C-alpha cells in the first residue's frame, strides 16, 4: 500500500533544486496530474514546494536519512492530516544524486 506514496527525485546542480522523477499517485492527493519531470520549486502549492525542498536539501547535505513531520490543516475538518515522511539519499562516492521519499497521511479526526 505504500508504493503509491513513494516519490523519487534527482538532485540538480548540487542541490540548487530537485526534479521529480517518479511520483506515486497518493503523494499529492487531489492534484489531478503527475509532477514527474517538474522541478520541486515549481510545485503548484508553494508551501509543499518549500517543505519538500528543505527536506531534500537536508537529506543531500547530511547524506543520511531525514524524517519530516508536517500538519495539513484546511477549513474542511475531514481533510486535516499529520504528514510523516522519510527521505533516503542515494548516490555514489559520497555524493547524493537521488532522493527517495515516502509520505504517510494520518487523519487528525
């Protein structure tokens, strides 16, 4: 069940940005289209773009797994979530070239 929550991104210009390569269908529920091939900073929700960029940058800089926690609060009570994520670095020779992430949505209700 978690495979649809996976996202794989490549590191661009030593971490200046990141490009979505594979995005599972449940990573951005309700978006209606895939972000595969787009830069993370171009995400239609600026808050998500910023959060993903910060978590990926930390993963690249540390070259170690990073855990993220965020709240998604909306005006609709049944759409509020705690989002937990895990970010794993991949590469060679100590250089991170790709980051694999998984996000899980936990309802707050």
